[in-house]
C-alpha cells in the first residue's frame, strides 16, 4: 500500500513498458490474447468475443479488472463529519445518505464541470473505499490529494487485485465459497461486505459493469491466481476478456470513460444526473458546481443517446451523425450487439433530436447508415435489487 505514488511525467511515461497484473501468467496459461490497455497487458479474448459475451449473458464470466485504481480515504478519528465534508468538496455526492456497505456511482469533475472520471464510492466502517478507472487513476489520485484537506489520508491500495464475476449464474458459483457474518444472499445490488473466499479476506460488492447480476471482489494481489482458479473451477464460470467486457457494457447502455465521458462532457449532457445528489445540486461546493447547477436549470445543447442501426455494418467511435444533410452529433461507442444481432451505438447529438425513434444517418467509410434513436439500456438490466 502506497500513500501517494508519484506519477511519471509524459516523456518518462512514453518510455515505460506496459505493466503486468497479478494474473498475467494465469491469463496466458488460459489462452488469453494479450494487448496493452490502460498501461497494462490485459487479455482481450480467450475463445472469442462473441462466445465470451453470450456465455456471460447466460452463465457467469470472470473478468480481471485489477488495472482499476482502488483507493481508501480515511482520517485518524475514523468517519467524522469533517471527513465527509472533505470528500464532498471533491465529489458531488451526499455521504449522509450513504449507509455502511452501500456503493454509489459518482463523478470527479474539473473546475468547469467537465468529467475527469467516473467512479464508485463505498462506505466502510472506518473510511471510504473508491474504485476509479485504470487509465486515469494516477491523475485521479493527484487531483483528490489536491482537493482533500491535509488531515485526510489517501491510500492507494496498489497491492490489491480486483475481479468481477458477472452473469445470471454468478451468485450460485460464488455462494459455494464466500463465507461471512451473513450469507452472500444478504447483498443486493450496490451493497457490499467483508467475506472470506477460499480462506482469503475479500471485500465483495454486488455490482459490476455488464448489466447482469454479479459481484466485484477485492483481494490481496498475491491471492489473485488462487481465487481465479477457484472460481473458474466452477462449471458456470469462464474467464472473459476486454472485448466482451466492452460489448456487454455497451448493450447495457453504460458509458466508458475516455470514450463516452471526458472533460468535454458534463453530468447533464452525459445523462448522468443521478450522479449529482439532490442536496449538492442546490448547495454546490464541489468542483464545477456553478456550471453543473446551470446545466440542471437550463439544459444542455447536446445529450448522450443510444442508436440502433439497420444492416450489419457497425458505427465506430468518431463517426459523424447527420439529420438529413446537417451534422448533428458524433458516435462515441459502437459495435455489433451479440445479444440483439444488429449494430448499436452510443452518441452525443443535438438536444432537439433525442426523442426515441428519431431517424438519423451515420457516415461510415463514405456511406450513410440509417439509424434511429433508441432507449437505453439496449438489453434490460438484470441486477438483483
């Protein structure tokens, strides 16, 4: 555990080789095709993206998300009003409504209200546990350290691994091994608790980014391979790579930072109003509050939407969107939906064109593809509430 790692400067970062995760050798043993992602070597697929995607929708998939940043924020006096107030100066969250073990989605914003990252916040007994995106974690840690009061301690849990077990049979597979003060069934969506898993201490939350029921499991890095073998020893579970993780979250209508979210997007135009809690919308007191509150009041010029496409050709990130001959938006994520068997996309378009069923066209490889605005999620969520 390191309190505040030093971020390499840009010139040094360019020369650094990709890092490896605790499960690197295990991924290769399982036949994972490794690629560089967020500064790490990670498996993009094992058997194939389509097969892994459908397996997760029908059974349970194990994802290695150890590249994500795990952060613990605390103070010498435990959880106090001062600690909560300090965190609320950095995030537009209302911690007074976050109960013990509860998980909540939040945003890290810049001074103009642009999104620096999206993240999860959990109340532990003595502090707050955050999970941030892997590609932005070093910047996030630096930003949080600047925003938080000096008496607040920020620890990067860099010796911990993070696994995600997702799919309708994830509970059955995990229940056989998870032991705690209460049964695993006591966890509902966005709730977590301390368990042991194969004799290893684990923080388990019923959460994930596939739209399916599932769990995220934080464990010591040195135990990651044993736990991966344990879970994949269950007949319902197979390892799943980055490719299927992306297609699953797209079907679930969940934005991905660096694609659908960026400093150029705000909570309102990204359709993430729920991430700015009600009290904070009126009180402010977080970075970019003036712009965010104005967006709630006045609306924004564009909005994040879903699109369904005709034919088989998928629209890709960066493709321009047209209403007749007028350019009205841009695709931020797109691909072929294995579950629906047709292309889908996520995009930002002019706010006047967000009504479901609105006909638009997308320019791809010199062709115009017919598309319609669609409600998200494309595939219904199956969270255990």
